[in-house]
C-alpha cells in the first residue's frame, strides 16, 4: 500500500474543506474517511487515490492553493495524531537534525 499522498493527509479533518465544498460534498468526504482506519489508508489504488476522490467531488480543486489552505486549517498536530506513517517519517527527519 502506498501512503503519504498529500491529499490523504487532508482527510484528517473534513470540516477544513468547508470553504470549497458544500454540505453534501462534506458528507461524502466524511463517508470516504470513515471507510478507512486512517486518512493514510485511503490511498489504495491509482484510480481511487485521495486526490482522485477529491477531484471527483470538487472539480475545481486546486492542489497547491486549496491544499495549502486546507492543511493550514487542519494543522500539523492533528495530521500527526491521525497519520502514523507520516508521523514516523517526520520523526525520522527530525532525528537527522540532532
């Protein structure tokens, strides 16, 4: 399984999508998240990767602009608390600087 697609991390807090998604889309995004043990595991195939799912529900999703805003709203602490593989990767990078 491939993890760490950026958009997978955005599934940490679905309410952060409210600025670009209506209530029906928020519900669909939450249903996707609820189907997996961690936001990281949403990335289960090239056709159903997190970015593909978001783009299907939010056709005007702009990865750099919207992704940056959404990730800032979520915050790194929330992402690290829900995404174990990403957290471990960040810890390994931090350890290199010691």
